[in-house]
C-alpha cells in the first residue's frame, strides 16, 4: 500500500497529513465551542501550537518508555532510545502513543491558561470534544501505515494487511480486525456525547465536568479495544495502556461523583430534648420584650372589643321591649 508521496527531496507520509487534519479539525470545533461560551475563538489557534508541541513530546515519550513487543524484537527498546538520543527525536521512525499525547497536551494547556490567566477547567471542557474529533480522524493514519490492527478475522469488514507489515507468528494470516476504524467510530460517538453534554445540563454542570467525562469514556474505549490488539505495549508483563486508562477512568469517575455529591442535611435537635441548642431557640422564639408588648396590645384590643359589644347590647335592649309592647296591643 502507498503510504505517501515524494515532494522534491522530501517524502510526505499520509500518516502525518492525517494527523494534522485531525488537529486542525479538532481546533475548528474548539473555536465553535469557545465562541458559544463567549470567548475569543482566536485563542484556540494560538493555543493549538502549544498543544501540538506538548502532545508530540508526550506521545513520543510514551512510545519510548512503553515500546511494543514488535519493536523490542527489532532491538528498539527504551535502553536503545536512551543511548541513541537522535533516534528518540526522529518521530517519523518508531511511533507515538495517544495516552502520552493527551498527558502532554493537558500539561501544555495548564501552563498556557496559567500564563494568560484563563480558567483551566473551562478550557479543558472546550478542548475535549475537539480532542475526540482529532483522535477519530487521526486514527485513519494507522490505515496507511498498516498498523494498529486487531486479531485475525473473517468478518465482512476484515482488513487486508501486506505481508511486510504482519507481526511475527502471523505471517500467513492475511485478514484482521480494523482496530483503528473501531476506535475512530467510537471516538466520533464520544465527541457527540461531549457536545450534547456541553449544550445541556448547564444549571448542574461545573467547569471541568466535560473533560472528566472524556477521561471516563475514552479510557473505556481504549481498555475494551486493547483486548483485540496483538501488539500491545507491556511493562513487567502487564498491558501498560490498559492499566493506565483503567486507573484514569476510575479516578475521573470518582472525582465527577464527588463534585456532584448531595449536600449534607442539617441535623436539628429533637423536640423532646430538655436542653435545646441556643441557636434553635433563638430562631424559633421571639425576644421576650417583643412578645410581652404584643400580648399587652392584644389584651387592650380584646377589652375594647368587649366594652363596645356591651354598649351596643345595652342600647338595643329597650328598643326590643318597646317593639314587643306595641305588637301585643
């Protein structure tokens, strides 16, 4: 399969082009979200440079410290990179790791928002849907590199892999799960979920919630798909990517729940308590002078009412008697 083209002395790979398309598309989506929230969308394009630098550094470091089994077979290990620093800088050889890209991007975002006095958690929310979109597009770079495919399969959507790109032990197997396509589709679903949450529950949502949801959903996607991956990076026999994303998902879910926990109810003293709290007494009762004055005023009004009623009764009684006498005669 053709993986690029020549441009003078340079060889341009489709993988790099697609990664840049994903970054630009993600930034465009972030500008829409920033504008909707009342921010200057030009900030996104300025921020994008920092995010790309931080993301590439983080992605490369992740690859260096968690090399895949196929890389180790070729002698490309962490020790090799540390002893050959120029090869470590050659990002076009070897690979990049998305977990490291996300970590590097978050660190870059933190320092950028701190420098320009922006709200870090709000801008993390703004970036989250665009990040998911960028991942969905960028994963198709793996198609041209014929990498990130899954276990062998005969499903109708099976992916043919050239013999030169097949892993050791699978030289005679031609068709595999298109793992990159699965992740691309699920990343798009994640993007729509994040956008929907961004436009709803505005009264209950807090800054940082959208990014926390991203840190829950994407790790679940990655953790699940890694069961199909044939060339997963391992540390001491443990899948490095699955372990990290599982920890991140649990921590993000715990933080999201903690941030939205129900407020504790106030505990009041029981009615039968012999010595109620002074605060409750002060709230439930009026000051003594005010109550005494109110009682005196009420007593005076009651006395006046009774006196007036007696006078009316006395005035009406003779009239009734006279009327009775006239009627009887």
